[in-house]
C-alpha cells in the first residue's frame, strides 16, 4: 500500500479546509457537520480497537481519550491534559500528528490548522456519548503543543 507523505497530506488537507473557509463554509460548522457523521461510528470504532465501550465518567473518559490518542498515534498520550471548567473542555496535545498542517495554517493566516481534527473528533465524541453539543472550538498552536478549547452545551 502506498503511504502518504505527512507533509504533503498536511498541505493538501490544510488547503482544502482553507478553501472551504474562503468560500464561506466556516471550519467550525464543517467540523460540527463532520462530527455528526462521525458520532454514530465512534462506539463501534472504539470497541473494535480496544474491546471496550466508551466511558462517560470523568476519569474513565480521560483514559478513553488517551487510548484513542495512542491507538491513532495522534499525539503523545502520556502528556495529554484535559481540563473541564464549567462548560469549557480544554484539551492540550503534545506532538500532534497534524503539526505540519498547523505550520502551513499559520503561513496562510490561521492560528493553527484551518480546522482542528482533534476538535472535530472531540465534538463527535461528546455527541456520541450524549454529553452535549459543541457550540464552538478554538485552537492555539505553540511549537509542539496544541490547546483545543471546546465550549459545550450539556444535554
């Protein structure tokens, strides 16, 4: 099987997301719609890779996110941080697999990736677990870390 060059993948995906944004399709709205498609599959995907169902309690939820990050090789799961204050979930990722896309996003005027894949995934996860709906998410990228802040309305 042919493998993608991560840097090419970052450029292509980043430019497509940026083009959608320039056409008036807000990346957050695109992320929300993508998460609606993703949400019904999350439980079965998680169970396929881990043999377990997703947890809804605080500590189990964080451990499940770490498992997802590790299985997908998304970032360093041991450094992953999750903070929940009121209706804001803050996820801090280190060495995200999309750092190249964040770098190119900054070149074309974004603070990070044109649309954060981790933010989309978390939006789908909240929806799948019936935790709530993500109103908005914002991402900041600094060197090798990304901070994803999601504002959630509980169901």
